């Protein structure tokens, strides 16, 4: 065997120099993940979610299809990993996500795994392992001439186990130039060599008569392969049925092929650990146990041993692991598992995080876009398929409302608005926080906030049903009004519990009412031939309410205010008739009620404009509807009403109005001719008017 130069890039000496100079790193998986998420303070920001202040991490939101929402779960995960990196109890635990099917558990873990593979593919973060070469000189290995560390052990682990005595190994590291502080830091991550590596290293020592220089000629440092398909660095084990699953899938087994080459039957290398999923991620990787509690009980016991001892144990031989174990489970399976009281030890070794469905309808619109797909949609005849601009809103609101629990303190719409950080009349975020705390104290997980409702898969089914409809294909448009029929089919076909089914169908009626309000805003914008006409009128009402009591208001009723977005002074004519008309539409009859409402609007203005100068009050559905109604009534009084004008197009003037509105909707508001016509048609009916 050719002698290896100590400065050769594959030598242990070169690797050690790189680690000492900071070019390469020796750290465990938890330290790597902590660095990945927390190394850039600029990527960390505070967020206010359901009455609680949490942290959000820009790294986890990276990529086109990134994790949406899940603030509490992300915080739990980052805290768990950081605690483990600092030597806390999390090092000996698994992180388990429990929740309803279709709420993003698997997506979350897959995303973290993708980010970690990407992180480790950079040169400064790359992980290394080693292999033995020149085994033909040792004899006893047949045609096997090189053996890689089966568990992808770090070369620094070998460096700390050069001799039987840890003290001797530390002295040798010192002779190679490592400082006491560096050696002390490395020893925090000390672990013994795996059984087969230890056995072969002793054989090498015997062959070389203990001459370290000659021994190191048999060592070659190589990068750990990063492959999703081979399950190296990040791997997944999905629960199988009781017949086909086996501990071999996790731990590996004796290899007949190796036994044909190895003469010493005591050699632990006769076990092929790479047959199992754990060894492939043992060198600072992530092991994902999908639906862990669906596995048969003896396999769960294997997991218990692995989680607790962080070793692969086969027939008394041990291979230490450096692995983060993340698992998922649905509520029903976890409930069944807990009923078996003797299985308590594994739950004791898990950090459980109960993942709810997303309850923020604004964030849900991003998830709905994921379900719709990023590719251009086409009909069955390969023609372009248009998506109604109201579709993501209608679908998102409908599914989020089903996730809102029944409570006397708040309506489902109030809960949905507060959960999205919006205004809900007089109700405050404190009330929502109280409701969530009360629900989350229930031992029955399924009764906790956001745990029940239509999940992402049901949302996907609704889109599939919408696409199947002949109206969608013939009109070449995914019209938002049709999504409610699709969701109704999903609820009837896929929701088993009759109480849940009744609740979801009622939520669907509420969602239709919100969709109608959205349609009215679009119609008004189309009528005014301006994309944000309604927004301007709502802000005009707000500014008039603030300006009507201003001290500097002259007899001409013109109030000048500073626009928070542009910083410029803007003159505004106070129209008290308009103010009173809007307030009458809101059901405010006397001066006291009107004054109370105006005070609330002024308070919201003061709070919101400080945080977000672009805030436009469009989340206040009742106010938007009232302003829309007033404007539509006053502007088309000559035609009786806009509904009448659009319904009765027998005269030329009405037909011109209809054509102009269709033109505006198509050219300025992202509608196509199909959904524009259907939306106007829907506006002219009394469906869902209340």
C-alpha cells in the first residue's frame, strides 16, 4: 500500500488541521441545527400569535414551498434542539409531532430535512467520516479491501480514540497542535468507536505493531454522502404492517455476503448496519419516524432503546449514534397507544408537540395556493384554465371556519378574525387567548383549539372536485362560487362524525356570507372603474370620523390631515350625510351608539397606524359592507339599484353599464369573462345575503 502524505486532503492530520483552523467543524447534529437556525440574528423576529409573543425564524421560512404558520411548533422544535445542543435532557429524547391527519406534520419534518441537507452541502458545514484502506495487508477480509465506517463516524471521534486510554489520545492531539481549550471542547462530544470500527482499528494497531504513523496510513477521510433517495444524512422510516416490518429495517442484520469474505466470525463487521435506516443517519443526521405509534410494539421498543441510549445495539455489539429523531403520529393512533399503560416509558422519552390546524385565514391563503399548484392550469382539452381571484379567499375562509371550536365567548367569525390579527368589533385578542387557554387545558387533545376541522387533504379534494365539474371545464375557469358545492361534497363524504358534519355545513353557510361581502366589494370597484375604490371610501369614512370633531375644522367642513403612508397633507371634505348613512347601515340608531363606534374606530386607527401605516380597515367586514351599500345606493339611485340595473339589461344604458363593469373586472381586477359574468349574476341574486 502506498504511503499517505500527512498533508494529503484525505489524511486524518489534514482534517485535524482544518478543524483546528475553523475551516471544518466537529459538532453534533443538535449544534449544527442550532447554528443553521440561529446563526443570523437578523433572521429572527418576534411575532404576536393568538395573544402570545413568539419567535419566527427566517431560515425555516426559506424556499418556495416553505412552512406556513406553525409558530408554536417551530418554537418548540428550535427550543428542543437548542437545549440538546447545550447538553440538556433533550439529547436523550425524540421530538414527536401529534395532530390530525393533513395538518402539515410530515411536510414540516421534510422541510427541516431539506434545509439541513442544503446546509450540510456547503463546504464550511460539510460532515466527514473515514474508511479503512489496505485491508488486504491485514488478511481475513477476502476481497474486501476498504471498509467505510458503517455509522459515518466523525474522524474526530477516531482522533479521540487513537489509544485505549482517553488521556493518551488527548496528549497525542496536543502534540499535533491542538490547544487544551480545543481538546476540552471536542471531548464534550466524545463517544466511543462503533463495534466494527473499534475491532478493525485494533487489528490495524496489531498489524502495525502500535506504530501510529503506519496505522494512520490505513485511514482515509471522506465526506459523508448527502442523498435523500439513499437515506444518508436524513432518512425516513414509515410505519409498515405487522407482517412486513422488522427490527432489521432499523438496525440492520447479519450479512451472508460479508460472511463469505470474513474469516473471523467474531468480527462485528459481519453485521450490515446500512440495511437499517438508523446507521445511514448516525453521523450527525436526522431520522424521521413517520407514524411511529403505528409500528408493532417490539419495533416501538427498539425505538425506546435507540432514543434513550443513542446506540444501535445488535447481539450485544454497540454503535453510538449522533442523530436527531423526529417522529409524527395522528391523534387516534396516539390515543390507542396511551391506552396500553405498559407503553408509558417511550412517551416519557418523547417531547410531545400537539400540532393544530392552521387557524389564520390569511396564512391559509398561502397553503391554498400550494394546493392549487404552481404550474399553469389547463382544461381537459389543454386550454388555459383561469382561477377566480376570489377562490383562494373563499376556500381559505371556509376551511378555517371549520377549525374554530364552538364557544359562548366568541363567534366563529370573531375567532377567525382575531386569530388573523384583525379587528373583531368590540372583542379583543385577550378573549381569544382565554378561550384558547381553556380549550388547551382539556386532556382530550381533539377538543383543543384548532385540533378539529377540514385539513389540507380535504382542501385538496375540494379543488379536485371543482376541477371535475363540467362547468369548470366548459367555462375554462375555477369559479369561486362553485367551491362551496365541492366542499359540501367533501364534508358529506369524508367527515364521519355526524356532529362534526353538521357543524362544518353550518360553517360553510357562514363562509358563503363572507364570500358575498367580498363579491360586493369587487362589484363596487368594478362599478367605480377603480381597483381600490371601496378601500378609498372606507378610509374616507375613517378620516371623516376623526376629522368631524377636529378643532381646526372651518365652516367649509374641509379638514386637512397627514397621510400616514405618504406623509403628505391631504384636504378632505367632511360629508356628515355620508357618515350618518354608513352608521345607520351598521344599525347605530342614536348619538350615544354612533359616538361609541366612532371612538372605537379612532382607537383602532391610533393602534394600527403606529404598527402598520398601510392598514386600510378592509378586515372590518361590517364597515366595508356598510360603506359599499351606501355608495351603491346613492350612486345608482336613478336606476333604482345596481342589482336592478344589472339584472334588467333591456335598455341600452343598463347594457352599457354591464359591459363596462365586465371590461373593468377582466382588465383591472384579474377576472376572466366567465367568472366576471358569474360573479355579477351571483350579486344579482339574494343567495347568502344574510
